[in-house]
């Protein structure tokens, strides 16, 4: 018996705001830094009070 898969597609216009792009870039860098530190220190999570997490407090607003 053959099965049929139907996919509905709808195109929409997407407005890209510079502020959102900037925030997404900052978020991406924060995540990358967290993963890098976690791999370097063999740590599975960074608690806000952890001394390791303080290294993430650099200025992320500059590219």
C-alpha cells in the first residue's frame, strides 16, 4: 500500500530588525563561550555564583 505525504507551505515576509540580529549575535557568543569553558574545565553546568561563570561577564556588546 502506498502512502502519500502532503506538505503545506506558506511564504511570509520576514522583517529583520537590526536590534534583534544584535541580540541573537550576543546570545550566540554567550552560548559558545559557555560551551568552550565547560569543555576546557570539564564542567557540565555553570551556576551564576560559580567563579567560572565570572569569566563570561566580559563586554558582549562589542563584536
